[in-house]
C-alpha cells in the first residue's frame, strides 16, 4: 500500500480522537446538569432517579457537587483531546517513536475505558463510541505497522 495512504490512516484516527474528546469535554463543562448526559446509566448504577436522590434530606448541595465533579471530568477529557490534537499535529506521527507513544497511551486509555464501561455501566450509550474508537485504533495500529516497513 502507498506509504502516504498508510500515514493518513495512522494519523487521522488520532485527529478524530482528539476532536471528539475536545467536544465531549466542552459539553460536560458547559452543560447545566452534566450528569444527565448519561442519565440512564447513572440512574441504573444508583438504582434511583436523580429527582428522588436530590429530594432526600441532606442532599441539598449534591447537584452542585456533581456539577463540579463533571466539570473537572470535562476539563480532563477536553485537555486529553487538545493534547492529542497538538501532539498529532506537531509530530504528524511521522516517526515510529511518535506512533508507538501515542498508540501505547491510547491502548491504555481504551482498555481502561472499555473495562469501566462494560463492567460498571454496560447500558451506557458511550459503549458505542468506545467500539468506534477501537475500530479507529486498530486501523491506525495496523497502518502504523505497515508504515514501519517503509521507515527501515
């Protein structure tokens, strides 16, 4: 296969990862009630609706607490997306080392996220996004291996 096509197939998935993570993080940061973005999964884990949870005595500040936790999570996710975009843009994943580094980090992230999704929140709609990320990752990984043959 043409090395230029392989290079694009290696790099484009990480641009997509970065863009999606940046958008998702900004969404969690800016949503007035970010815990509702995955309401069904969250209420399944809690075995209770948020309305009932917030009505309970002593939980007056729970919405503020959840908002702060989700804002921090959104900051982390958007920062990860921004760093992915910057690293991918600056290096263009043009060396075997740059490809190996980002692919190793994302393998760790995807394994951890997939485990958490399927073990703790299997009814979350984010499992479909994780599946799409795995497909993109495999394409990038395979293309990177093929591209390494041209680097030697």
